């Protein structure tokens, strides 16, 4: 009888150990592929180069480069804008506006109207979002805040303020990867997983998507458009995301004010102290120049060709 018990116990112990290792291994793995939304931390995300199409001096450059062994639909593109003087409409890369329109994307609104739209990228929190929300509330202006998975996890209180105060919360993916480098299924997972948790908390779905780093391909546009998303790029951005290289509120103010134009979709990073401090003056003085700030939800109809 004793021998039989030993024979039975040893395989049972081995089975338990194996099952335990199988269950726990993904949670201890360092590869983000095996981490859930609530296991990811900001340290897992790469914010080293927020917009690949901006050169070192902060000026936009047309950045179109070829992925290895890829067809035209997989060509990786970096969103680029050539600024224009005297509040004229900036120019996007040749062919890019047509490609966005094909998949209900948008980077600029109606260029016949002096209306501006504010968007903020919220990869992580640097302590300025509450003040930004206060300023927007003061001026009755709404914006799109593009958040990541860890941001939703760690700062649900701020996201709730965004929702309750009339802003749009956009999808900046779970882990901030370059979407065109992923398979279709991984693109869908990066986007859908964040929306799923957002819906569980706020009972509404995300509509706007901003591709991390401004990198996209026709395939990534197609896949996300088929999911019902509007890819929102921008007609103005500058190198504002480096927290160790802030240059004062006047620098932010002058950059924005000198590049205002009809239908502008402004991209500002909420981690910038310069932006946070300049925002009140930007809104006030832009209105003095004859501009108004549009309701960001109007971009849905504009992108889909349903509005004027």
C-alpha cells in the first residue's frame, strides 16, 4: 500500500507544480505581450520619441520610410507637416491627406472657418492635467485627451473629470507601440483592450484614435477604420514632450500663436509645463485674433464626410 501511495503522489505533485508554473509564468514574463492592461506600468512604455517626423530642432520633416519585406500597404509613414507663414494652411506629405480621407482619418478641419480644435496626448501624468482641465473649464473649451492603458489604470480620477466635463477621451493604445509594425490582430488588441476597460468604467466607447509616434501605414489605417475609429493626426505640433527641456511658457505661447490657422487641429502634450502655463493666454489671445475653439465631437462628422 505504501508503494502505491508514493507512485500516485509523485505524479500529482508534478502536475500541480506544472500547472502553477503555467498559470504564473505569463504574469512574471518581461515581454509586454503577456502583460494585461493592469499589469503594465509607465516604465513598460516607450515615450523617447513621441513624434518621429519631428527633427531634432523641432521642425516638421516629411518622414516616410520603408519597412523591411513589406508591400505598399505596409509602408511605414511618419506624419509630417510643412508649416506655412501668416496663418496659412500648412501642407501635409504628398498623398497623405487622400489616404486619411479614404479611411475616415483627419488632420485638419474646415479651412474656410477660423475654428481651432485642441487635442492633448496623455501617455503618462506629470502633474499638469488637473490645471489644464481647470483652464479649459474656465474658458468653456473641450478637447480630446488621448490616453494609454497605464494612464487609465493609474489616473482614473482625471479620466473621469475629462468625461464628466465634456471632453472626448481618445485611444492612444494600451502600450504605445508603433502600430504599423504590428500584425492586424495585435493592432486590434492594442486598441480594443483599452476601449474595453474604458467602456467598463464609463459605459461609452472611444471613437478617436491617435497612432503612437505619429506612425501609420495604409494597413493600420484600414484595420482601425474597420474597427470604427477615426484616426486623428494634426496640423500643428512642436517638440514639447521632453520634460527635461522645457523653455518657458512664452516659448509654447509663441509656437502656437504663430502657427494658428483655420481648421487647425493642435497637438499638445500634457506633460509639458510650458503648455500648461501658456494655455490660458493661448485661448484668450486666439479668440482676440478672431478664432474660436470648436467642439471636438464635430470632428466625427467632418472625418466621415457627414458635416459641412
